[in-house]
């Protein structure tokens, strides 16, 4: 078993990490870190468990550690659910100290030596780990993209060989994306908020890197523009996207591209049977009904039609955060980095 | 006072008509029609009033009429909240019989002799009424557009002189748009449904006519394409739109165009102080907070930025239906058609 | 394997039956019935699957049967999710024809020869099956109570030996209790409806029978009064109850009674580890967080305090309907009735 | 005109005060106070207006004051929406300095010399103001009860002459009761929380004083017990109560008592036509449909039936807070205290 820890284990994404790792076939969840206030106490006493899945009792009496390099020094992998400002220096120190840091934080995503990884989409970007090693780092940082970006990038992958020229995307995003306490009930009940700070910028920038080409030393980004309009809607989990893609193919060719696309490998523990599920019903995917497909790891695509327009939807804290990060770690193991 | 009636007075849009007309300064609400089942009974006994504004007691003991030409023969105007299939022949008969029919139904919207009217946007399209008269009709039919189309068209008007080349729009629409019983609670709570039947087609077609030019005998439609993706979200009232407009102006010019645009007339009873309200805050308009601006008749615009992208939002059963229809009737009165 | 079928397999409770039976260790789901309109077609073509759990593909091409005695004649058990009016005669015919009918319908619940069964609470009431046999019926009808009644009865069981004198209960019930199309979104979003037809009567009457004593030939009902006020709230699944019990014990004794109560048997496939889960946190159980405890079969109890007041909560379509019915069938098997 | 101010003018209740006072016929809203951070800036720059009614522009450039005795020294009345901990000493200082303090805070509610006032229910309790004066205070403090307590007390008033012996009440309370940021969206969407801190205690204690008798020097409290179970439900505004009253009258007598009860005076500007509205329909009052009756000042009663059980509902931030406080001030004016 590979010893792993979760940094920031009490928050919304942290709890998802714990849920996914508590009973993992390859990873032994040994360390949970949180703020000073929580350190030294059993996890079950400090976490306010707010997932609908029952609390994993086996990890309940794990004594929470402070979020320091020392606390995780004997682990193989740490999964980071830290806020971006704390993550920046701390994740770098941990990677320098030899740890593999799989991070959901945004701090290092656009660092040219750090893979911005979606396991099934750009697995060869793990090559950047060697670049980090070459620069003298013992461990490495591997990041997963922003939640909405993951859904968008997964949905663009099949069309990439068909000459994408322009992308426009409007999002309808769940409130869990802002963390447990991020959005007051008074702010979102019976309401839509047409703004999510920094989200549109991330959706424009991150896919350039994700969908770009690793040339052995760096990523050559894709060049078509992506324009996003992000909205918060009153749903708990699941980000839905209305996408327009201008490409050099017709809609029938696009449909075939979606249906024929398959992940380049299979069999990792957290990998769903289908990374993409293509719906033919006119009114699917729907957020509540389809967010749990593939245990929350499948991105659902539907309504592919003239435009080219389509709808994409996925679970924002599983496929869009903790689940993708765990899958990235499984890919590293498969590739021999662990 | 001008004697008016409401066709289909018990439904979601019908109740809005009653609310707006119960105390109108020009119009006397004399007749309410509904299905055979309700005819002959007092309105307060057959309506299940579901608006948040209190029931207008003064109309409570009005005896409901069947929806027939005879029942409304002595009126000046009828406002139609009928389903499209029933509206088609019945509205034509009523117009032939000399009535002014202000209709929210979709049946006659694309008829080349029928104005598809938003009072402040294309008031000269009332000229088509003369075309109807010339063809031997004593009265006339005047329609208002689909709810989402009204928000979109109002928001496009200021940019029209700036060379619009392409429009893409994603909608986040309220459940009241489907009528009181249209969408089960189980279908929409904690959910997004990425499909509304016929809505995208209406949004592509109707604005061509609305924003077109009346040449004295017919409407010359605008020609730029409009591509829509329509989503239902769990809000009660208020349709929000994420819009992209490709035009021959920059974003600063567009902002000025929005701010400088004003309705071509003022002072009609149902007309809001501002047809468009331009927000500068980054997170406005919001559906629940802003849908009641101008008593539900103002279309809110915000987040005008590079793209050109912006957000538009308005109350779907007031500005988007009954309110726009009543305002259309007020315009006809002002123009001397009544 | 025991061959079973589901009557009314396309509705809200019917789908829960299919979900629970598709992969059952003892029961082979062989027959699905629905209305004439659906009969003859594969289940996956006629069902609009609306549960968050993925559709059970293995049952997808099962050809739907009409809801007749002939269609189920070769089965051992039928689970009934029929409407009460249809259930009355049809369930009786099936039982007469030798079938074991486990019904969620209300039609036969108060029939003095029919067990109103909650497996862990009144398992000896299965003795009424012999009464049915004695009266010449080859099969039998076994019913489970109304959804809210199940939560209430489970929660009263531990206090029964302590001299209950009076019960008052206010409910906060989920919309799934009214079926998929039962409550319009417009009726329930941002709203509470303080009325559910016939629910308060069921909650007053059914527990008298459930908690009564089987004397070998009939049930002697309990005699304390139960007064209920039922409210519909905007949650998808999970009924919450605020309960007052006047009993001959103090609150500390009541707490111990709850904590020490245990189901009289264990190990049935659908039985949860704990029929009752007692929370000590002041703000639990919560509907969304706790409705899935024990795979939806656990009734959660919390806030036991002076009054004696407490909160009870459970999943209304699993513990409160299909799940309890399946568990009842498992009890019959264990007791040798199958 | 009487010069008034609002203490804590930017919060949920503070905004309701501003809404109600911006255009008041007797009171001139002169001063708005907030935290140090906001002081010195125009109100429109520091308030995040979150009511559905449009922002009252006439008060927008009012410069916000710090919350000190000096800042309000020249006013006649201050309305307090302060947190309880801040309110305690500050309200006392202001009253000592000669101001009339109408407070929504809980700090002084149970002070034996402070009226806990619902204008139409216990108007003679204003006599306690003389007690305050006798003790050397130049001004006075007058409080309104907790939001749920107001609904309960209004509903109990008609039954008081009929020998109430016991009251049990379960509440279904709106999220606005916890302030704008009080309850995270993640905590309440698709959920019920069966706990509101200190609420049940307030509902047991405050009505004893409100419904008690003023004997010229103090309040003699009523003595029957009130037992409350408080639940938070996902609605924006409006608290609903399921009430049981054990009294010395039958249900028909109770119905008559409700129907015949009338406020002891009429004509105050904020007073609704009917303090109590009695519904006869089985499914009313409903929260969203009826919370705005009487501009939010009417308490709706329905489902009066055997038990004696009934449902009561009212707007928690208008009738249940700011509106009742403003009405109290109007009563003081009418009684000559101002």
C-alpha cells in the first residue's frame, strides 16, 4: 500500500478526498491535516461531515495533524485541498522534500513545469514531472484543473482533431463549488448569480494548457479562443455547460467523434467505465439525475446539434476536483512515478 | 374607459393579466373567460390564485364566461392567454368580428400581417394593423413575443445600429414559464433541465421579425443568425440570459450604446421608467433581486464586457408576457387604433 | 431464487422497488407490470427513470406486462406500488390465486386479517397470514404502513413499554411522497403547504394497529390518541417529524429506552445495521444529510429532550415504502411463509 | 414629522426598517448607523441591498453614522436592529439619554420594566414606560418579541379568554430569520435543520409576558406551559407554525373566537386591515402565497380543527421584526409618549 495524506481534510473538497480514499485499493489514508485549531484532535471530533454518504468510521479516530511539511514527511503522496494562498509555498516545499503533491489548488496550475492533468485527456503531460526532477526537485507537483474547466476540456477532447476554431461556453454551476460556507442560502435560493470570481479567466486559460502538446520539455498550448460566462444556480452538486464549438466538421461528424472517443487506457480504480456518456434523449443530461454517473466521475454530454452546440455536465467536487486528483495519482502509479 | 377582457383568465399568464388590469387607469376589466367547466361561476370560486400579490377582490364575483366570440362581442380589447392550439382560430374570429386581440399566444406571431410587438422596441410595426384592415378585417391581432425573446430583443436594440453579425445566447429560465402545473417539483428541485420544447426555435426566429424594418406593407427581417441554448433552472420567476454579440463596435462603444438608449416615448401606464436598467456591479442583475424592477417591466443588463458578452434578465410573466401585452394595448390607444 | 414481480413498476415507488430488487440475493425480479399503454414494450423504453442511482441495465429489456392476475400467476411474490383504487380488488384476487402480495397501497391496511407490518417492530403480526389461510385464501396480503406512519411507529416502539398516554406529531414531508408528478414546482419552491390529503388520518389510525397486540386471531389496538399536523416542504426525499410523547417515564429514561432498543432479529438482506440511529448532536438528524443512513432503511432520532420531545426522520420512499415492503417479504421467507 | 434613525441599518432586519421608514407618513428617517467600517460613507455605497423591493433612492446618499449615543442624540426615536450583545448597554444608554428605543434585539425583552409589545395584542403594556420614567430614565426602551413568538402570540390572543391550559407548537422557519449570511446554501438546500439556537426557549418564555396582565406596575405572566420544536426549512421569508392548544372550549367555539377577534384600535399607518386573516380553504395559509398579506403585517390562520389544532403563518422580517417595531412606535405616538 502507498501511504497518502489529505491537506485541508475538513473542507468541502477535503471531505470528498477522505470519502474517496478511506477504502482505496492502492492508497492507505494515513494522515489528515487541518488548521492549528483542529490539530491534535480525532478527525471525527473536528469535521462537520456534510456529504450524503455516511461518515467513514474507520478514519474517525485518526488524529488530525497541522498542515506542515513535517507532518507529512513520511508519506508517498499528499492530496491538497488547501486554499490557493496557503498552497503556493507549502506545496512547493513538500514537493522539494520529495513528496508527490496532487493538488486541487489553483496556485501552480499555470506553472510551465507542472502538469495540469486530466488523466484520460492528457496523460502524456506527466512528462513534465521529469522536468521538475531535472530542475532538482525530489518530488513533484501535479495539479488538476478548475472544476468547470474539467467538464469543458473533457467535452472538447473528441472534437480536437476536427479543427476547433472558437469556443463559447455558458455555465450553470452548483453551490458546492464555493465550499460549504461559500454562498449564503439567502443569496442563492430562488436566484441565479451571473458571476463567479476568476472562473471565466480560468476557463479561458487552463484548457489551452490541458489540450496543448507536450514536446518533451514544455507544453505548446492550443490557440483557439475560449469565451466563458459563468452563472451560479441553486443546485447542490453538478456543473452544467451550454457549449458552442466552431470547428471544421459538421454536426454529424461531431456526434460520431463524441461516440467514438474512448479513454486511452482503462482499469484504474477511480476511473469510470465511460469518461464520457453520450445521451440521445433531448432533455438529458440533467444535473440531479446524472451527476452520479460513474460514481461521479463520468462527464455527460447531450443535445449535440447544429451550431455546433451541446450540453456537458459533471459532478463538480468528484470529477471536477477530488476524484480527478485521485485518478491522477493512480495514473502516476501506473506510469511508475510512485 | 375602454372595456377589456381576458381569455384564459385562470392560468399563470391569465392571472398576471387580471393582476395588471384589475386597477388599470384606462382599461375596465369587464369579462374573464375560462374553460366550459368554470363558466357561469364567480371568478374567485374557480381561480386558484397563485401570485404573491393579494387577490384583487374587486373582480372576485365577476361571473366567468366561456371562451367564445359571443362572450366578448361587446368589448374593445381582449387579452389572450390561451394555449396556442385554441388561440389560432378563435383569435382570428374575434379579430374578424371587430375586436382588438392582444395575444400572448404563439399562433399568429409569425403571420406576416400581424405585428410581433414590443412597444418600446418596434412601435412602428403597428403599421401592420392597417394591412390587416386593408385585407378586410374589422379588428386586428397584435402579438407579443415569447418571454425569452422579449428579454433578448430588448437587449439587442441598443446594439442594432452597431452592425450585429452574430448572436449566441444561453438561457436560465424560471419554472413559471411553463405554467403553474408545467414542471413537477420532483423534476426541478436541485436540478437543471437543459431543454425547453420549441424555445430555441422561437428565440432564433422571432427577433428577426421584431428587429426588422416595416416598409409600409411588410416587415423586412434582420439577417444575422441567433443561436440559442435554453435551460430550465429552479427559480420561480425571472429569465436570465448569457449573451454573446459579434458586432462592428468595441465593448466600450457597446456600453455607451446601452447607457444612451432610451425608449422612443414615455408615459404609458404600464411602461417602466427605464425599459433597460444597466448595472455596473459585477454580480448583477440577479434573478430574485432584480426581477421586480420597474414593477417587473424593466429588463436588466449587466456584465457588459469583452466578447461582446453581457447578462440580460427580466420578469418572464410580466415583461415577458402579460405586462408587455398590456403595454402594447396602451400603445395602440396612444396611436389611435382604439 | 424466489420469483417476484413489481406491480406499477414505472412510478416513484415502483422505481424504488425495481432499484432494490434488481440485484437482490434471494429474489429474482422476473415481471414488471404497468398500464395497458406500456405493456408489451421493454421496461427501459417506457420508464422515465428519475432516481439518482443509475438505471439497472440488467432489467432494461424486460418486457412490461399488463397489471393482471394472469401476468403474475407463476410468481411467488408480487410487490404492489399500485394506486389504492386499483389495488383493492386486484391485490385480493392475486392473494386468492395463491400469491404473496406485499403491498405499499393503503387499500387493505386496516383490514383486520391483513398484517400492517414493519418487520422489526411487529414481526409477530405475520400470524394474521394464518388467519387469511384459515379463511380459505391460498396466498396472502401483507401491507406496509403509510410513509410518515412508519417513521412515527419505529420511533414510538422503544417508548411503548413506558406507558405512552398521548402523542402529537408535526411532519415536514418530502415531495417524492406525492409521486413524480404529484406536486408542481410552482406549488412548492420557496413554499410550505400545510396540508396533505388523508395523511393525518392515516397517522392517527395506522399506529394503533401496528403497535397493537396479536392475540392469536386478531390485533388488539393500542388506545392512546395520536394527533398529527402534516406539512409539505421543498425537499426531495426524507420525512422529518417533530414528536411530543406523554409517557410515564422521564426524559432520561426515554433516552435510555431509545439507546437500548434493538431490532428483535438481524441479518435480513434489506435490514439496516441499526433500525434506529440515535443522534446526540443538537442539530441532527437533517433530512439531506441523514436520509441515506443504512441505505435509506434507518430511522434517525435526535433532540430527545423535556416534553418528551424528539425529532425522527427517515427516507420516505425507501424505509417509508419500497424498502420496508421488501424487508417484510424477507421476514416472511425467514418465517417460512414462502 | 418625528425624526427617527435605524441602528444597524445594513443587515437583514435593518434593511427592512429602512424599507418601511423611507416613505413613512409620520416618521422622517434621518440617521442610519452601521459599523465603524461603514461610517462616513453614503448608505448606497455600504449597503448590499438584498430585498426584492427596489432600493429607496431617496435615502441613498445619507451618510452612515457610527452606532453611538452621540450620533443619534438629536432624534426622537431609534429603531434597533443591533445584535443582542451590542444592544444591551447601548440601548440602555440611549434610553437614559432621552431617546425612545424601539428594539428588535432580544437583550431587554424580559426586563420587567420593558414592554414586550405587539401593538394590537397588549397595547396597555406601554404602561411600563411610565415605570421606566419613574425610575429616572428620560427616554424608554420598547421591545418587540422574537419573530416566531409574534406569530404564536397573535394566534393565541383570540383563545386566551377560553381558558388555555397547554400549548405545543412546531415551527417551519424561513432562512431570512438567521440574517443574510446566517445559513449557508449548502446547509439548507433540499434540507430541513431541526434546530434553531435559543428559539424554543424564547417561544416558551416570551408569550408568558406578552399575554400577561399589566397591573399598573408590572406584568403578571400567564401560567400555561408552551412547548416548542423549531425547524429551519428552505424558504426565503415566512414562518409557519403547527399549533396545538388545549383549552376549555370546543373547536367550533375556537373558530368563532378567531373569526370574531379584532384589533382593539385601527388606523395606524403600518397596521394591516386585518391583524389575523382566517382561511377556510384546507391548504392555506401557504408560506410563499400568503406571507405578503397586509403588506407582510397580517398573521394568517388556517386549518382550525379538532385538537385544537391550527396553522399560523406570517412574514418573519416584517410582522416578525421590523414591521412590528415600527407599528409599536406608531402606537406610542398615538398614546402620546412621543
